[in-house]
C-alpha cells in the first residue's frame, strides 16, 4: 500500500536548526521519494518499509536532542505528483 507522509520535526531547544537539517539529510539519503517545503517534509513510498525506516530515523533524531516533537500526517495514496491550483 502506497502512502504519503508529511513530517515536521520540532526540537524543543535553542539550537533547533542543526537536528532538523540532520533529520532531513537522513530522509534525503533514503530510497524514498522526498519533497521539502519551509514548514514540513513529505515522504512517499510503501507503508511497511517506510514506517520501518521512519521509526529508525526518528529514534536517531530523538537521541540527538534534549526534547522534541514529531508531527506526522499519513495519507493512504501516493500524492507525490500533486500539483496545487494556480
């Protein structure tokens, strides 16, 4: 089953940019389709392998910060080809 996942990492610390950039680099280096915007990152792929990867990536990211939150939105379908209305 294909899914689209929107992810926002919010480190609750003063030095928040470094862990966000490291997390995005992990996503970019994966085998999944990744799209970025200023507020979140979207990742597209098969549900099971994507969730296994995200569990590991989130754990690694959380190990590098004092406190933080991850917001996930999961849509059942691959929306990577979505084009917004002009």
